[in-house]
């Protein structure tokens, strides 16, 4: 049986909060996700929306492609 995960493959931990910028879990929660009980995962999932509100997201860095498009006056 597949275990669903909130992971969106943006795996960077915010140093201030300790939460992942992508999914909102802690490193301990990420590491133990597969071995957690279904109730444990449900508890964490219920907390994620509130955690994500508290994470200050940094703007994505400008890519070379988007910079070149901006300089040409086009859309990114």
C-alpha cells in the first residue's frame, strides 16, 4: 500500500522554524514518515497549514532564462 506524503520535492529546511519550505515537516518527521502510524501522519498533516503560514518564503532566485526574457522585455 502506498503511503501518501505532503512532499513537493522542495526539500530545504528553514533555519528559524525548523520546517521544510516545501511541505512544512521537520527533519525528524520527514525521516520517520514511512514508519509513523496512520494517526501520527494524520496529526502532522493537520498541523501543516498553520506551519506553512508561519514560514517566511524567500523569493525564488532569478534564473538565467527569466533574466534574459526580462531584459528583452518579454515574459518569463
